[in-house]
């Protein structure tokens, strides 16, 4: 993705989040220059990859295959073994009409996807097979706001604002906005985007970035370049 495209997406996402009456924490609006003088006190933001996260999943076509995310909080993967520190994570997502997040599952993370406001959120579900394939036969068992459902493989569920779904480990999911952009929440166990996304048909989780203009705000994967570089000077 070009940095100019990312900056444009950021500007419209900030407006949408404001229009939906959601507020982000202060670090959302730290400039690249402000990042340059941060010290160890912001280690949690850097290490846990909090903040802006915009991806086309390597598709080169964000409007069709892409997702906007902001990670509000997260723990370390090792916390799940030690039961120390944060064991949970929270993200904000914006899903555009006709924009798909490709089919994937998580081996470790269990997540609730919540439609906070906007349009209808469509989600397609399959169980995964041990070899990573889609289980075209097995029924899917999901909880929708505390109500258990058993659905045929490949079923689509639609969440209106206020509704949520619990995605258990190993459950393949793909989602998109049906009729209007959706502001969604994700509440989960610890999130590890480097190791815990198993895509069925997407090249990868993070895009390569072509730097055709300066970043408006840093994405979570930009921190090492700006934060450590300036600290070493
Ligand atoms: Fe997911």
C-alpha cells in the first residue's frame, strides 16, 4: 500500500469514528515527531502493537479486501502461560461496504466481534480441518449474544448494531459490511497478529508500504523505525 493511501484512509476513519461518537486514547494522535522523543514509558504501546493498523492483506486492493483496525489494549502471548499481566485485548474495526476480511481462524485467540454502530455486518463461518482446509460438512456452533446456535457449514450470520458473535478457536470466519460502513469492536484473549492468523486464501496479515509521502500517524508496525531510530541518535 502507498503511504498516501494509508493517510487518506486514516483521515476518513478518524472522521467516521468521531461521527459514531467513539473516542480514541491520546496515543492515537501522537505525530511521528512526537514519537521521536518518547522513552521507555511507552514500551507497552510499542511491544503490544497498540494503535493504528491498516491492511489490504497483501491484496493490493484495500477497498475490496482490507480492514481498518485500532488496537486499544493487548497483553503478551506469554501471559497466557504465566497467567500474569493482561490476558485480554480490545480493538476497534471499521468495515466498508463490499470490503472483505479474508477467511481466517485463530489457534490461540478467542474473540467476540461486536457491531457497535453503522450498517449490518455479515460473517461467514466454517470449522477448520486439521490440514487447514474448510470443513464443508461439519455444523458450526456459535454463541450470538449468549444464545447458542448450530448452523450448517458456510452459514452467514448478520449482526445489527448492538449484536455480537463469539468466534471460538479454529473457527474460520470472513466478514464484510452489507449496507453501510460498520464500526465494530473486538474483545478477545491476547492477540498475536504475527503468529496467530491462519488465512485460507490471503497472502498475509500486514501490507508492504511504499513511502510516497510522510506518515500522518504511525501504524503499529512503524514504531520500531521511528521510535528506536531516534533513541539511538
Ligand atoms: Fe479473526
